[in-house]
C-alpha cells in the first residue's frame, strides 16, 4: 500500500501517511478533495481528487475544510473535558469543601468543551464533558446539605474558642490580682477600683472582655466585693474572686452581679476564678454551691 506526503490546512507537511490512513481522514473530514498530496516516488503535488485511487471517494460537492488553524492529524481528547470531570468529582468527594471553586469552574469548562468538540473534527471527549457538567451541577444541588452539615460544626468550634479565651482571660486577671497582692503586703485590691488597680499587671485591656459577651462596656467580669483589701493568706482559697458579669468596669459585688444566663456551652457553663488563682468551668446546676464568703 502506497504512502503519501500531505499538506494540511496549516500548511505543514505530514508524512509518511498510508493510503488507509488517508481514507480514514477523508471519512473523518480531516482532509478534502482540495488537500494537496504527493505520492511516494512522485515529484509533483496534486489534489486528492486528482489521484486515480481517490477520484471516486469525494462527493460532487466536497465537504468544507477544517477550521482555520486546525491541522490534519490524529484525534485527541479535550483537556477541558477531562478537567471538567475531575473538578466535578472533586466537588463531590470532598463533601463540598471545594465547591466554591471546583463546581463553577468544572461547569464552565464542561460547557466550553462541549461547544468546541461540537465544532471540531479532531477533538473527542463529549462524554467526559457531559459527565463533568452533570457532576458539577450535582455539587451545586448538594450545597444546602453540605451547609447543614458544616455550619453546626463551625458554630460549635466558635463557641469552644470563645470559652477557651474567656478561661484564659480570667486566669490572667486572677494572676494580675495576685501580683497586686504580692506588691501590697498580700492584700487584694480595693473592690471598688479593682480593674484600675490591676490594669498595669495585664498585657492589654482586651483581657477584660469576654468574646462571648455582647456588651459595649470595658469589662465583662466582676470582683467579689467581700475580698475587698483582704489578706489572701486569711481566706478560703476556693472563695469566688472573679466571675462573669455585665455590670461593667470596676464592678464588684456578689451573686447578684453574676450574669443570669451562661455565655458558654449553649448557656450551661459559667467561668469562675477563685482566690487561689484557679479557674473552673462551673455548670449552671452548681452555681448555688459556690463560696462567696472568704
């Protein structure tokens, strides 16, 4: 079977091309009657329709040539179609964690790939593009389900982070009180100005703010007024010292100043610092057992 040289519509030369391959290209409309070819051993170029072996291959009206710039050559799978399918799968297997990126991009790539494949005789992969479009669309439909699964977990994580920060705040405030005591012959600060008294012992005033509180005051904690100026060596170490309150800066008092609804663990946990500097998470059911008298 003879071999040929072929000039593609991109004006590039392809060789050697077998007669069988040429006939396949004719059937696939990658070449036409006007395509220039040169038989092996020949010296001149002819159109395909001029070669006797191909003369009866073409209809009376030859099919249009390939789009400009599309060279004759082997078929290839659209990269966009493959990318669309991969992104569609990614959006599903990651439970929508990449949905904001993978699903829209996969959908767009799939649509563009389908359009280009439909206009090209060389590109393949229409099924891949269609699958990518379907899977990306399914991912969009699953967004409400993914959100329902993810949002409660995010809310719980935020609440836990706020609780941890509140515990840290009270530990720093309790430490600041004990530093004040060490500097003042073991006596706690005056209750009426406890915030002002220990302010220099904390790194920042943000320590006075609970992240779970919604007040606009400078301080979301209060000081047990019964510890006013007392010698820390002469009080029960488990006496309440600092507790959550909405009373504001320098607030001091007793149980009546404690917030009525807990800020943590969905309204079940109160954060309390004690005279020995320790801080505990106190369930609502145990608030009545707290010691307020030193």
